[in-house]
């Protein structure tokens, strides 16, 4: 059996689901439009240039979530899926995932974006296994705290290894291990697998992939 891991934002999706969730909250009036928009843009730029303070960003993301009960959040997310995610489920990405699933690979999405946002998106790709940043909940409400180490940079390796260990597996359990990503933030996990694949890569990742002889593919034009 092979293990195939996928980043989500700008890899399987041609958008960043975390950033677009923020923009969606602005459009729906859940947050103060100008204040939130400016902060969302700043964090997005920091992510792209590799300087993001993940804990500062996650607490920013959590603030509007703790104000709403789960029914309100689920209704908002259903609308977000319809308005934002569904139009960005591209055939090339769906086919890539389908090929690995049909081959019998163990597939998982490994993303820094929190599981509240990403679990329904993973299901839309037919992937049941999600390794994501997790927020604490009590009785269905978010507490404002992060439950485990963020699934970001080196944290993606730690979280993936914990997920494997919970299933009685490790890296040696697989004939091949593959990780698809667009971002240089994912270099730690890309260097851990046998077959890293740069997908729609950022400039920094493209340069690194070409220097290392890694495959480079473009799912979106």
C-alpha cells in the first residue's frame, strides 16, 4: 500500500480556503469589514513570504468562531461551501485524488487550515482522512484555544506521524509515500516523503523543486 498526502489551499483548490473564509465573513457582516479585511490581507502576505506567526493568526481566526453557536456556524459554512468552495472544485484536482484512491492508496489531506473549515472540503474531494489544525470545543462551541500543535511547517510531520501511529503505522509501512503541495512552508514534510510533488508552486518552492529534480505539475491555469 502507498501513502498519498495532499496539501489543500492552492494545491487541490485554486484558492486559500482560510483567507476566503475571512473574506466570506466580511461579506456576510459577521466581522468588522475594514479591520478584518486589513488583518486578513496581512496574515495572507506573511504566509506567502514565510514569516507567519501561526499562533497569532489562529487566535485571529478563532475570534469570530467563539461568538457563534454551532448551528449558526454550520449554516454559515454550508453557505460558504455553496458560494465559495463548490465553484473552485476543479476537475483536474478531483481526478488527481480519484486516481490515487482508485489505486488503493491511503489518502489524507494535511493542512494548516483548521478542521472546521476544511473537513467538509475534504469530503467534497472524497477524502475521509484529514490532518488539520484543531480548535478546542466544549459542548459544540469553540473555546478560543488550540487543542494540539498547529499543523504547520514541521508540525505537519509531527501531526502526520501521530496520525499514522494511531493506526499502527509509520513511514516504513508503505511502498511509496507522496506529498503534493504548492508552498515552501511545506518543505519539511515534502523532504520527509519519498516522492514530493510541487503543485502550482510558489516561486520559492518551484526553484527548490527544480534544483532537487522533483516533479512540478500545474493543476490550474
